[in-house]
């Protein structure tokens, strides 16, 4: 039995080279490691650095979930450095995060103007970016994670800026970098070579890789940077699965720190869930990461600020903690 409904004919699409695209982000926007960091101060930021050091000492998970915007503000060097120094045991991205990392490594630029290219129907339809679909199909065929194969491919490439790739650094260091996609969310889903089955298979493996890491979260740290939907939702399901098994094995996953870094101000006590009548109730990082999942023994902290300031500030305190 086949569907009654017609589908869009992707063979009619015109796919252009990235050289024809104007970019809103380039290498000049990346923050150097030794740059004076943008001003950011918070009395509890040092607590996160201390908890990360304690988790590292006991071998517990140190998870970073992040939205693509974190890469777009130019902190790839800081992320690569934290990976190489062994401070993170897992990074989890949405699909756009993988795309920006790949484009930056390949051409030293990323981010197109939606307003400019949606008018002409060119948005997202770039030849080199579509190669990611081939890598995803390869990941599915070889039983690899989606992020794992992207990291491997970039690390083994001759891309001129592969040293800036967070995925390649994670692959080199044996740190899982997973990609949690929603079908239709990303520009590579527009391309004729996108295989939905391969996309789902590879990304679902990433979800299971992520859940395996969450099993090690007792005594650990889970950081969420700029992920309003993917981070909270994927973490919530993974934690439920991990706790399900832990309960039957006589273990606990209750005592850990969650920290959310975002741009949205939270009014009042962020340790309390807002009523459904308040629009803030639907900001998932608040109710899921800061309240519900730490209600039985964990702790949580919220930081409101620009990622270009908060991540370098956290890295500085982590390095200071390491030097104690």
C-alpha cells in the first residue's frame, strides 16, 4: 500500500556552491583563546567549575548540551580546548550545530541570511553542505553515530580549518559528540540526497550513546547552553531510561548538578516551577533541567548572559580550579 498524497519533486531543485553564498559568520568572529573575555560575573559560576573538577576526579559524567547559536557566536576554540584538556565527557548538539561546525572547518565561514535567501528560494541549498547527507548515510550503513562519523570525516579531511572543529576534536579525544535531529529542521533535509531512514538510524544511535552517558551522571554535571528544546527534551527521556535501569539495579542517579546558560530572563525563584498560566512555564530548560529532574537530591543554577561571555568565563574558572 502506498500513500495517497503527492510529494515534492526534489530533482527540480537548483543546488549552488557555498562560494556563491554570503556568510554572516567567518573566522574573524571566533574568539581567540587568549583574548580578554567579554565581561560576565555571577557568584555561582565558580560552583560549576568546582563541581566539574569534583566530577572529573570521581569519573562521573560531565555533559554539555548546546544549541547551534553557541557555535555561531564564535567560541569553538574554547570548546575544543575544554575537550582536549579532558573536562567534558560528552557533547550533544542539534542538527544545525553539526552543519555550522562542518562549514566552519571546510570554508572558514558559516551562517547564511534567512531574510536574503528565503526570498529567492536559495536558502539552505548549497552543494558542499549537502555532502553531510552522504556522511550520515555512511554512518547508518556502518552502524556509527551521526556525530561520530562527522567528527571522523572532518578529522581525517584536508579541510583548512579542521582544527576549529568541535566534532573533530571530540573524535580525536574519544569523547562522544552526538547529534539529535528533528526531521525537516535542518537545511540538509532540503537536499535530494537526504535519506530519512539513514538520518533517523544514525541520530537514534546517538540518542542511545547519550543515554549511556547519562547512566554515569550520579555525582556529575549536566550543562545546557542555549538549547531551549533539544537539550531539555532529549535529556529528560534519557534520564528516565537511565533511572529505570538504575532503580532495578539498586543504584541512584539523583545527586548531580545541572546548570542552564541562556539568554531568557527567569523571574523569581528559578528553583520553582511556574504555573501553566505563566508563559514562562513553557520554557523547557526551566521546568525540566532546573526543577523537575533535580527535585530529589540534585542542585541547579541558572545563568543569563551572552554565550560569547559565559562560556569563556566558565572556561577561565575551570582552568583556575585545575591550577589549585
